[in-house]
């Protein structure tokens, strides 16, 4: 019997075979837990995390909002950090999750704040 977590890992590995990030166009990786959401800008060539944001950050944690709204704020936060680094283009990595709900909210928040993917 294949569990949900094993299924997600298989999907995630299939996605990672196809996409990777560079210093000029990093990978925007999403991790979703039951309560929080975490995103990173990753340069796979150098093996470095360039920037990260999560719903556990103090400014986002202070907001009284639901999980989807906080996810949108996380997307906007990572877009601000990317623009501070001089990055506009990213490759979106949904991490094996379906592209809807909180994962889609992160993408929408990042797009509205100026990221292109």
C-alpha cells in the first residue's frame, strides 16, 4: 500500500528530474505542513539557498489571517527578498503538492509582488 507521503515523494522526484534552479533563475521550492508553509529560492548549481520565507516569520505570524491568506503573504515576502537580490525570474517547484489552495496562493502572492515564472 502506497501512503500519501510516499506518493508525494514520487511526484516530487519526477518534478525535480525536470526542473532545477540556477543563480540567475533559482528554483522557488514550496513545503507545506499542516499549519505552516515554507518557501526557498534555491540555486541547484551551487547548492545554495539564496533566500527563504515562511508563515513562521514574525511579520507574517503577527497577521490575523487564515492559512491561505498567510500563504499569499509568504509569496509576497519571498518576491521582495528576490528583488532585493536582483532576481526577477524563478522556476516554480510545487514540491509534489497539487497546484491549488495554499500552494497556488504562494504563487499568486509572488506573481503579484513582481516575480515571473
